[in-house]
């Protein structure tokens, strides 16, 4: 978790430039999205919309600091967020899931002028990212999109570890399935493949390996 989802999620909030008091929407609250959400909270976000519907991820999102839950089954997420913010929208959007074209269109639409988007969603297999020119302020809205590969390195890992050691991030909240023994690794991988509704992350504990 410390080498993948935590740094990737936190990178979204850093790219978007989340700062004190910001209203932030996090699209996708799987493991990386949950860490993007937590990163927004650690950067000082005042209001955090978590976009997702699965009961378990919603539960954990609230524990990580989400103030509002937006279920995409209840209509356009941009409509729901614009209504909740009296038409103002949010300062930052963090994208960690969703369909490329639809997600970016919604993100730009709900974003305030001068706002920014941090994307860590892997877009392999998508030909186009599309959004409405009017929602982008016809090019004059100062709405920016940032996407990039998460940085690595020993120093960064040490700093991330400090967040865990000192109780700023609890990765254990994302563990939904536990297995004991090396031979259980295939079972955990099968869970990741089938993605049942109650899954966030499985963990295999291997105490004795000769």
C-alpha cells in the first residue's frame, strides 16, 4: 500500500494544488481514490465530495474525512455537486476512476473558474478525453488539468512512512479481506480479479517462509 496506492492517491491532490479550505471532489473511491481523498484532507480541504456508491468504500471514505457522498446512480455527479454548492462548484477535482470521456466532462463542468484537476486514472484503452468548451469557459476559464506518473524514491517513501507511523494515514482501513499463508496468494488474486462489492484490498500474511 505504501509503494502504490498511497503515493498515487496523494499525488492527485498535490498535482491539483489542494490547499486550505478548498472544496474538493474525488471521483472514484477505490483504494487510490480513498488515498486521494485523504491527501486532500491532509492538504487542508474544507469540504470533500466522495463520488462512489459501494457501501464499504463509502464507509471508509467517511472515516478518511469525506464530508459529502455523491452516488452517480442518482444522476449526473456534476449536477449533484453544483446543487450542493449553490451552483458554484468545487475548487479542485481529483480523478481516480470512471470512464475517461464522461469523467472529464463532469470534472470540468463542476470545476470553478481558476480551479484545477489532478488525474491519476490510467486511461489506457481510451482514444479521447472530451469536455464541453462552454464548461471550460470557452478556453478563458483558467481551468487546468494535471496528469502525471507518481514520483518515487527513498526519501519520498520515508516521508510517506511518517504519515503512517504517526497516525496521519491508517492503511488498515482499506483491508477488507485477510488471508494467512503463502498458499493463499492465488485466492487473494482471484478476489482482485472478480472485485466483489465488499472488496477494497486483500492482504496475505506470510509469517513462515522457508
